[in-house]
């Protein structure tokens, strides 16, 4: 559902299907539901791309830029691998760079790695990764978040970046691929020593909330630890329970650092800074609710899949950028957005790229903790908590 939350902010439920006429889209050019998987599309494929990929013996997945951009682009890797499987093209696939471990957790790379692959090499990644690893590649596929359009097909819009990347490559490759919404892969959890230590110390109880304080743009996207603490206090009071709040920061450059806030009446808060992304994948599914700035770790939290396939609801806070584009498309990944973010979503705009003048509703103080807590409580009620 899309609802007007208290104080004029808008809540966008992750399971909402957006009609094609509600936002600015580009027609995909065919109805996916009417084209069988593996069948040619009624559009011409990119003949050179198909020719070169068909002759590849190795696919290198190389991302070295921002974490969030990388995670949202992995659906593009999925599209290429789906196409290779449908065409019965046997290749060795490997991931390189700082995100190789995370990519391995998606299950995308299942082919055995050949020691001396025959045929051409293809590199899929961001511009930095391709510059580092694509010098001898026969084909380089750049997955740039600014490039793919907001597609519409079968009467619905596909505004999220994973859908944009997947469908853009389906069009270029010329056959109906098997992927359906949501197109984003998920990240499998595993055993983790720190997570077990937190559990033993009582930090992963019934009302554990993770709040992501990390941000690449503090002056625009920092909700602040104190606001998150106030949010947790509202939820704890409503639930008549003691809340455990994990404040997840970025990497400060000097390794893992864990510090405790002074305990409050209803909340105990723990700062966790510098925990590697691989470890956070193991931590997030143990939380009951996740709230985060519009940043890579919030995308990571939404894509982390628990041992039994379930994931806690994740709420992203969107003050300036499109909440539709900058989400994973997964049904448990929700958004709380300002009016400006709504307008960016509706028009498929970017305030930086399209030079949108600053607006009064662009700051994170547009989200009062009490109003945000109400959204969290609604989601917990859906879960029967």
C-alpha cells in the first residue's frame, strides 16, 4: 500500500505493484507474460553482443565502486547468466574485487571455474571494475545505475534498479529470460562468530532493531543515532518491551569497533562500526526490524536472507532521491519518502542529474521519530508481532 504517514511523509509498501500509468516509464516493447521463456522477442537483439557472448569461455564479474550500486546491479549479472544457460553456452564464471565474497553468496555463480578457459573473455561490472579487469576482454558490459530506463510491461511499471538492469539486458539479448519480479538476488546467511557472541550476550532478542547510520552523504542523508534511539523508544513503549537497538555504522578505516550507549528506560543501544559487509549479511536476518538511510548497507540488509528464507522488514528513508528506483524491489523492502522523493519517483528524475533545485522537504528531519515508529509498528503488526 501507499499511505500518507503522520507529518505528511508517505509510506510505500514493498509489495505494491505500480501501474504503468502512475509513473513516467518507457514501454518495454512486448508483453513479457505472452512470450514463452527462451522464445525470441519481437525486437532485434544486439547481434554483436550476442555473437561475442556466444563465443565466450569465461565471464568475469568485476565491481569496485559503491556497495549499493553493486548490489542493485547484480540482477544484470543474473540476466547474462540466465541467457547463457538458455543458450547452453558453457563458460567459467568468477567474481573478482572487493565484493567477490558477497557475489558468491547470491548463488549466481554455480559453474565450475575452468583453469584455462577457451574462447573469449567477457567482463561484467561497473566502470571502475571494467577498467581494472577488462583490458583483454572481447566484450565489456558496464552496469551503470544512470543508464537503464524505467520500463513498463503488462500494465505495470518496473522502477527499481534490479528490474531496470535485468530487463534492459533481456531486450539487448533478444530472448525472453526466466527472471520475474523481484529481479534482485538475495544473499545467503551463514555462521558468524560475532553474531553468536551478540546472541549469547542477549542482544539478539525478540525486539532487536537494526538502524543503519552509515551514509556517503552525511549532510543530506544522516538520520543520526539520536533520532534512531528515539524511534526505538517509541516502538518499545508501544510494544511494552525492552528494545535492543543496533546502530550500524560504516567502516571507519581502523577495523571493527563496538561501543554501548548509556541505557535508556526502554532501549539499550549498541554502536557497531566497521563490521565487514559479509558479517552484516549474517547479522541482519536476526533482527525484527531494520531502518536505514538511503545507502548501500540498507540495500544489503534488504537482500540478506535468513537460514529459512525469511527476511525482516527493511525501511529505507528517502528525502531527495526516487524511492522507487533506489530500492531492491523485494516485497519486504519498504520506503518512507518525502514529497520531493515522490516527485522524483513519479517523473523518473534525479535531483543531481536533472539539476532539481533544493526543496524544503529534502532533509532527514522530515521524518519525525514518532511518525517513523508508527510505520514500523504497522509492519510489525503485519507480522503478528
